C-alpha cells in the first residue's frame, strides 16, 4: 500500500543515491528571500510636560493692603486689565500735593517773567538798574528748576498711585490669585500669576547629531497628547549644549487655540533624524549561525536551464534590526552580498556551499511518495 507524507521544506533530503531499497525522497527543498535595501531612520522619543508659552508672577512694586480683587481665578484677561487694587490713600494725597506744587511753580515763573520783561524795558530807558534785571533773571532760572522738581514729584506720585493698581502684563489666563482682600502685599510679594495658554511650549533635548540635522532643516518633530497629533512649530534651538547632559534644547510651540490641552499634561515628542544610506537586509529567519559566526546561504544557478540552485555560504556581520529585517554586511570583500540576490530563508540545517536545492514558493508543502516494500519471498 502506497503512503504519501506531507513534510516541510526543511525536512526534505535527497536519498536517491543512498542505496535504501524501495524508498525515494525528493531533493532538498528550500524557501528563498531577496536581499533588499533597508535604511535606518533614527528616532528618539521623549515624554515631556506641556508648559505655558510664557508665565508671569505679578508682584507689588510698593507695599500695601489689598483693597479689591477685580477678577476671579482662571479668568481670561487682556494686557492692562486690572487684577488687584492696593490701598493708596498716601499716593492719592501725594498726587494732589505735587499737582499744587506744579501749579504754584508755573505761576511764580510766569509772574517773574512779566516783571523781568518790564525791568528790561525800564533798564533800556535808564529808569532801572541792570542789577535788578540780573536778579530777576537768576530768579527765573531758580523758578524753572523748582517747576521741573515739582513735575518730577508729580510723576513719582502718579507712578506710586498707578503701582497700587496691579494689571495683567499680557493677554492670558489668571491661573492663581495669591492675596485676599485685607491682606498686606509686601514689596516684591507675588500677587497673581498670569499664563499664556493659547500656545503651550515643550523643551526637547536634542543630541549633537539631531541639532546639526535641525540646522539643515532635516529633522522632523511629531507631538502627540492623549494619542492625538497637534500642530506645532520650532521656536528656537539653543546654540550651547547643557553641561550636565551634553544636549541642545529645542523649544517647540504647540497650538492650543481650541483650549483642549492643559499646562502640566504629558506630551510624547518623537524626533526623527534623516534616513541613513541603504544597507543590505534579510529576514531574521535567513540568518544562520556557526557557533558565534553568523552567515547566510546565497542561492545561485546550478546550470543554465536547470531548476536546481546551488548554495554558497556567505559569512556576514549583523548590523542591527531595521523594522522586520536585519541589516547585514558581508564579512569579507572577496565574498560580497549584493542587493537583489536571493538567500535561503528556510531549509535543512545541514546545507553548505556546493549543495544543490530546489526553491519552492512560500507556504507550499512538498509531498514525498514512499513506494511499498514487499516482504514476500524474503529470507
């Protein structure tokens, strides 16, 4: 009775000349893979916290009790909007006093100018001495100086009054109000925090290679938050490396006009460098090992028109993984491995240089027919 057993290509061996009566096994069958060109594109991945594009802790320039809070926390404000008012009775009084001093100095200066003009006319007619004219001229200089001093005092008083009204330095969000009505705000003490949240920022550390690629415009950034990609732009890259890490900081601005992001959230930044030159690569199953030495079996034509292929061992150096392939390089220039050549990806472990094989398609199983052996009449 004839039997037919299905075996994988790795199990097929040619025993036709092995003098085994009544049994014939097919030639070694293998599967092939093409040596393809693959290019590595290095990518670094960073988990960073989103920060406001800019943030200011607004402080009191002059100390004073908090008289009023004009906005709640998390309020949207425009540059110049009033946030907190400090008690400023002294400043208001100083403004009034300074205004009075300016008015008085102006009037005295104008009166002195009228007297001086009359004295000059009298001097010209001989009715007034030149000494009186000189005295009035000197008084005019002193009064002009007094007027400037009064104006300076008025400016200072107004500045002091304006300083009691703490305003937003730019368009943003009041993320923190640190004083309550009735509390005393000391000089330099923080009163409120204003942050610009319509644009958020990330500071990404770049290697020297990545910084050079960015200068050439070859670096690619990808910003993801909660699995979604966000539009962004590179604001600047530092020209000096951080001494502790030897990295260059790149500041990336992320558009948040939709306000879907919050400062303090974690963002994933992928930094892709330009692709390296192509190198030969094979599937991992095409790699074979002789101890610690890796090699592949190159498939060559055994003869013109013949279906059989000859195998040649090519020792290689493993360069690393490139996706689903493994980058390799021939260990010897005398036995190179070129793109487009075929290598054995599955077959017997005992194959070596000079063996002849038959290449089958991927996923095809080979049927091996075993002829029946009769025992009748045997001794």
